[in-house]
C-alpha cells in the first residue's frame, strides 16, 4: 500500500504543499463549514489562490474571513439572505440540494471537492455548535470513505489531523502543547511517535480507551505514524492565556511501557 505523508503547520503558518501533487493550489481545497464561525486568525494561514468551497452558511463565514469562494454547496437553509445574494452576484457556482436530504452540508462539500479533483482538504469550522453536528462531522472527516483524501480540520483554534494507515503526519506547534491520539472505526495498529513526551513504539491504540489523551510536545514538531487503521491526531484549542485546561484535567500521556509517568496529585 502507498504510505500517506502529511505535514501541517500551526495556525499561524501557511498550509504546506500537498504531498500528492506538484501544484498544491490545484490539489488543495479549503472547505468552510457552517455553524459557529472559524477563528479569524485562520484567514492569514491559507496559501494564495487556494480554491474555496463553502458549505451553506460557511459562505457567510468565508466572506467575513475575506476569502473568495469558488463554489457554494448545500440546502442553503442557513446562509443569510445577503450572503446568498452576494454569491449570486459574484457568479459563484451554486450546487443547491433539497432540505430533506441524507447528507450534511459538509459531506456534500467534501464530495464536491473530491469530484473536482482535490486530494488535500483543509476544513475550517467553529469550536462548538450542536454537539451531534460536531461529532457527526468529525466522524465524517475520519470516514474510511474519505481515506483517499488528506484531511485536516481547524475547529476554532484546535487542529484535527485525520491519519489513515499506512501513513504519517507531522504537527507543528510549541513545546508543551497537548496532542491527543484517538483511534476510530477500529484499532490503530503499530503506532509510532516522535517529539511527544510519552512515546509510542509500535503500540496499538484501541477505540474507547483514553490512553492517547493529553500527550505533550517536547519541541516544535511531533510526528505520528501508523501501519493500519485510522487515528485522529488532535491539538486542542488554547485559551487567551495560552493554556489548555488545568494540570488536574490532564491525563498522563500514552506509552507507559517506554517512559514512566509522573505521579498525579489527588
């Protein structure tokens, strides 16, 4: 099988070139989701000329971010009247679907990206909104049906990398940043990490276990690879003071067999 390789920078850095094409602007697509608005800082993190697809009210968010949208997809039940009028006036390609449909607007937008030949997708979304929508959309990003795509999501200021095996991803951040590894749709086999405080060396991670929660970066980048399965590699959102929760909220990182864990206070 072909090994997938992905490198993603922090939210303040440009998205790197797609590993699957020499023309990153053509291969890479940004999908702006509806719901809560994405973090404004993300607007400056996009490569120039990247193609943008808006999922319904994601068009309003894209306008706020100053993005030029190439396509608008969805049932258009949540986009503002002004936003829809602006899309029509700008000549944006509009793919309107019935309100009674089987897919979310985000799923339709991802399908549109694939149908137009995009292989690397950056999803911009908000940090919250309806919990069922948030959970369903994250699982959608990780779906085996999307295993042919390289997908990263910025939900608020949090980053979610979808990693299918065999493959690897490098997340860039700062020393002390938290990174969580969550297996979905089955075990993640032979997981290796570099640049994390609690190292994994060929370990398996099982869905439903919290072993991969709240590992810590030891430098400016962390690499994760696996041979089989699917992992969500999550760098949680930081607050205004740069903190992610309190120390009492943090669980010891994975890899106890390879590095001892500190004693936790009661």
